[in-house]
């Protein structure tokens, strides 16, 4: 596994149950593109990585390569208490993870973004 993917997975594992992060948010924290975060989520090597907590910047579950949204991701987020509006969006003001604190970066031996 690449160092970048390892850092992405560490950050995603830090998102608490009942909260979400966006592809762009994780990308900014890791110094990569949102697309790379998406690729990392698709290649997730373990069920311990809560991939379902990463959504797009509109508060939506992203469409998959088959053109459909992931119903399993929806079910998992609902089980965690994440609410969806009538359009299938998550209110990021209410559910978006604020990101790790300074101590988290040093404990995980990852350089914080500048």
C-alpha cells in the first residue's frame, strides 16, 4: 500500500460514526486530489475502513461506475444516525466531521497540511 493511501485510510478511520467527510476535505488534508481519495476508497483493503463516511461536496453519495448510487453506503450511514433530506442529501453543516486536531497528526506520524 502506498503512503498516500495509508494516510487517506488513517484519516477516514478518524471520522466518527454519525459524521461524514467529503472527498475534497480528505484530499486537502492529504495533499492529493479528490479523485485519488475516491480511488483509495474503491481499493480499500479492509472492512475496518469506514468508506461509507466519505461523500461528495454536495452532501450526496456519489454515483458509482454503473451509474447508480451505492445503496449499501446509504444503509450504513442511516444506521449510524446520518440523516438524508428528501433529495437524498446530507446536511454538511450538521454532519460534516471538522477534521483531526493537532494531537491526532502527531500521534499518527503524518504531516498536517500547510
